[in-house]
């Protein structure tokens, strides 16, 4: 009986972790040079004034209602493993329209507000010294 209870607990835990919203980052390498991982990555929305090289193009999206900050953090984390100093972000998020859903337990309808479907892309960049090869 104890083995069945433990097994049910493990399966229940695995089932719940599958419901968590997550974003997977897709990486398309641009540079053949490999950089050491960094600990801090700046999130930029425009091209920086200082010289840089593009390491990779990144993309991440998540289910509706996932905080945009979570998706951006996943891009920053992946960029850090590539050795990026910053990421130039582009917001492609869109709104899911409000919906009316039937609640079978209460026998009534409920309004579900509009939600945002987060979708971001970006260029992972590495700073270079002035006078060396810069932007593509």
C-alpha cells in the first residue's frame, strides 16, 4: 500500500510540473567564435552606441498569461551561456481576445479577460574594443 501511495505522489508531482508555463529559447548561431559564459546580460531595446558583434539570434515564446519578464529572463539566461554581454530585444507579443466560457460546475458563464501571448526575439551581442570588427 505504501508503494502505491508513493507512486501516486510521484506521478501527481510530475503531472503538476508539466502544467507550469515555460518558454524554450531557440538559438540560431551567427558567430563561429565561442565566448566564455557571462553572469550579467543587459536587456536593450535599441542598438547600442558602442561596437559589438552578434553572437546569435534568439527567440522565445510562451503560453498566454505567462509574464513577459519570465520570457525575457529565459532569453537573458540563454544569452549568458553563449557569452553575450547584452541582448537587443524585439517584442512580437500579441493579445488573445477576451472569451466567454461555460462553467459546468456552477451552470453559468464567466468572462475570461484578454491576455497577452508573450513572443520575443533578440540578438545576443558581445562588446568589442573600438577599432576591431564591429557590427556585422
